[in-house]
């Protein structure tokens, strides 16, 4: 929200990308297993953590 208004031109694509990512993530988790998902999560958490430092 910006000035108490929703920016629909950003919100709708973000919502669609969120749904697509959740669906694809669930499909990959079902095929690859929990161990694979755990490593992807650890790698992504480290990448985000390093990015926050700079």
C-alpha cells in the first residue's frame, strides 16, 4: 500500500507469481523429497542473508 492505496499493477502479478511458485515448489518437493527441499531452503536463506549485509 502506498498512501493507503493498493497498487494493483504490482499486486496482481506478485500474487500470481506467489501462487505459481507455491505450486511449482510443491511439485518439486513431491518429486525430489524433503532432503532436497531442505538444502534449497538453506542455500536460499544464506543468499538472502548475505544480500541483507550489502
